[in-house]
């Protein structure tokens, strides 16, 4: 007998508003103790997993991060099935049974709710073992809780006899008088825990609820992923029905095992208060009895002369209610959804459309980030800060041409897009500073620095800040770089073992110049760089960037090297731009392959582009910086316009994921975090100024994709 426990993560916990909301339902928050009910369920049932079997979790795709983070925190591996939409317990159980039967036709599922309070885990597991032996004989066994009081909050089960028994009937939540009668007659509370073999459950579904069975089988077969399986769209065709309605009230196979361990579904604030472990935060009571108080860190609840109240404080809402009427909180939530819908749920970026997220990014740039960086991020001499602390203070650091050029480009770009702030002043000051830093008598200087300088000059000229005199200056800088090639005429960065970074930056600059100058030198240089890239820098079959030395001999064979998803995406963007301008199908195909290899670096658990992979796709550096998320977004959007309508939808979905990833890093005041650790925590460090270039470039691509409105976006007067 192999047991496959299944944790069902459905339910919104409406009666526990404002702590529980659709984007963060009750099972994922601490309600009775310091750990969430889901976490406790994982710890409780994982010892039941038989050798060779698996723990299964079925939950909403929107709760993916909550599920995976808490599994990781618990140190427990599980097979995760993610529902595209909620379809109640019957469909969720059916999907888990389909997966189980496919791996073990004799496997027995132990279905448990993720939001139940069961302090005695040993008693629970002992009861499951007894029920599982009964399930081996083909029965569907549920655990019936011996009531300790009449309750109108639970459904009831009428057993034929005491102990382990066949079920006479299931009944719905009664009124109080009926509940008292049920207790007198030996009825049990319906706990919603079921133990049944996967094959028996599927057989009953096929005869009693065929549409549920069909949809679940199709959804699993269509599923995408392995350990984390995103159920297919067929799941949406399943009727929204509970397992009680679908099977238990009809089947002749139902049994119930009476148990007497402490159990509650913690469905409302009175149940939380009764657990004795529901208070969170600080409170001061004066002549106040029987009250439950919960508040975030940094807040205190004070109450005088009151009795039996729930006082629940969240950052955007407060609930005060009589604990005896806590079941009625659902009515309040229904009214809030109509009168103040923003308070019915926490903001959930996973439900935000790409267009809405793009508009929000525009507003963030317009009213927060650009005003802040133009005011605090540049000195009077035109020098841009390399970084600002998270409270907006300048960080003294060695000045780099990259940062100066990137900020010039970013402010020129927003100026051309209609931002009404002091962008031209920022560009002029930055341009003078980078000229002073990079200019040499022979116009050479460092190759990387000159590539960045070219990018800045092109942006300033296109925006109308720099005059026509930059045209010959730009050509002079490029010619100086061309002279540094090996006899074959290839462009190289002196002394660098890996050449793809320099050529990527130079190609970005050259393509920018192609947009503002008809001089053939720019087109010829772009062609040379792309030819070199496809011969020496990119494995055009696999789509992975590779290393080469100054002789252009490949460093890939026999050597381990990092594949950086961010650079994969950045090269994909550049080659897609080039291919579109040249109508070059081979370059475009390479761009698609580059993107696909970069996509391998998007963490399935965190939905973020990580820093680096090995050549065979294994994660080398699981940290995730901000800039790869912007390049992922840009690459998805550019390539979406170079494919069929069907493939375009996939790329746009990719862009939505990338934009959601980017939003994780941005702070409300216009700054950003830079590095997210694998633990889910950010490194406490200043905001690198160079990221503004990446953010603005991503926003410009969103604008080019018609995902934001075209009205002028001058900063508000208060922030000017």
C-alpha cells in the first residue's frame, strides 16, 4: 500500500477578511501560531508519503509563488499541480487522482485541506493509516469529527454505527436547533478529508460526474511542466462542484471513521479566537475581555471597555466585529467588492494585464523615478551618480563610461517620448562629462568606453540636443575602433578573453547610429559585427553565446563557461532589430534561438531570469539581478512582432511574465533593488544608476508595442 497525500489549496477564506484575500488566502498566512496552515499541513502529512510515492499539492496558478516558497521553507519536495482557474474540490481531486494513477495504478490518495487546524499530528496520521486500510478494499473513507458543541458552520455525516462505519447520509450546514438534534443522534462533523485509491475515485467520477473526470484527464495530459505541472486549459471545462455533490452524496462506497482529535477549519474569526493562538502584533487592553487583536509590526491595537470583539488591522483596512457574528463578515466583503473593490484584495500583479502593467510602469517613471534621478542623480558638472542609496543619497564611486552613456541614452529616450521633465539639461550635462572623460588626442581610449560613448552621442543627436558636429565625431570614433581589428578586419576588445560583451555593446551603438546617419560606415560595421557574432560568438545551432579568444578561436570545446540569460536576451533583441532592418531570415532565426536559450534561465519556481547557467542548462548562479528581467521583456516584445499570430501570443505571455518579474524590483519611490537571492530576499545595496537605461529601454519597447497611451507624460507639479 503506497500513500500519496494530496494537499488541496482551494478556498479564499472570505470570512477572514481583511487578513485573508484572494491573492493571499487564509491557508498561506499565520492564523493559529507562527506558521501558515499550509505549512503545517505539509509538515503533518509528509511523513505519510510511502517510499517511492510523492506528496502532491493542487493549487491555483496565481498562488504558485506562495506554494513553492512555503514548500521550500519547509524543506519538503512535492509534485505541484497548478490550476488555471478554480473549479472546487471535485476537479482538483480528480486531477491529483489522474496523476497518481498514471504513476501507480494501486496508489491511495489521502486528500486533505490546506487550511485546517489539527494540532495533534500523530493522532491525525494514525487515523489516516486506519482509513487507508479500509480504502484498500475499494471504499471511499472520510474522517468524521466527533462534535464538542452544536455548530452551524459545518456539514454533518450520519454514520450507520460508531467507529469505522458506512455512511447513512451527508447533510448540509444546519440551523442551531437541527445541529443540536444531529449531535443527540450521533452525527459527526464533515472534516473534508478523504482517503481513497486513485483508481476507485476515477471510476466513481466517470459514472457519477463524467464531465469532471473528462476535464481532469484532458487537463493533466495537456499539462506543461514536470515537477510543477501547469494543468491544461481543459481544466476550465470542469463544472464548479464539490466532491460532496459530485460523488459522496451519491456513492454506495462511502465510509466514515469517527475521530476525536482537535480539529477546526478556522473558517471565521471566532474559530481563530477559540484556537487561543490567533493574536498577532501588539495590543493594550483596558477592561476589555474575550477580544482578538491582530496588527502588523509597528502598530498597536488599544481597546477599552469592550467584550468579545475581533479587531483585525491590515495596512489598508480594519475590521471590528462581534465574534458571535463573525460568520457575517462575508456580507461585508460583498459590499466592499461593490463600493471599494481595491480593498477586497491585495494588489496582485499576476492578475494584471500587460497593458495595465505597462501603464503602471509609465506612471512610475513619470511621477517617481525620472523626477528623482534628474534631481538627485546628477551633479551640476553633468556627472551622473553611479548609484543612489535606497533613501536617495549619492554613493561615491569610480565613474564609468557605461553609466554616463546609459543615463544620457535614458533621458534622451524619455525626452523623445514626451516626458516633460528636465531631460534635455540632463543629456547636455552628461554629454559634456562623457566627452571630457573619454576624449583622447587620437580619439581612441578604451574600446568599451568608446562603444558606450557612441551610444550616448547617437541618442543625444536623435533627441536634438547634440548638433550635426557629432556626425563626423561619431565616424571618427568608429574608425579608430575599426583600426584595432586583427589583420582579417575583425573588431576586438583588447585583452579580453570573451568577446561577446564588447561586440554586443558596439552593435547596440552602431544600430543606433544607423537610425540617425545615412553614412555607409554604420551599415557596414553592423554587418561585420553580425557576421562575426554568427561565426565566432554564437553557437547558431544551440543559440548559446560562447567564448572566443583574440584569435577568434572558440573557447567552448572542453571548457566550462557561463551562459547568462540576460545577455542571451540582449543579443536576441539586437539581432531581431538587425534582421528586421535587413529582412535577414537567418539572423532572425538565430535571435529566436538566443531567446529560447535565455528562457531556459527563467526559474520555474520564482519566474525570474537567473544570473547564469552552465552550457548544459544547469543553474550556476541562482541569484537574479534586475537588468536580465528588462532584457527578457524587450526580447519577448520584439520577437512577438516577427512571428505568426499563434507564436505571437506565446511571446506576449512571456512579456507579461517578464514585466511581473521587473515589478518585484521597483520601489514605490522611484528606486529599485538590484539582486534577489535564491532565498527570496534582496541584498541591501544601493540602486545602480545603469538600471535606469534598461528600465527605460524596456518601457520604450512596451510603447512601441502600443501597450501604453500616447498622451504627453509630464511630471506632476508637486514632483517637478
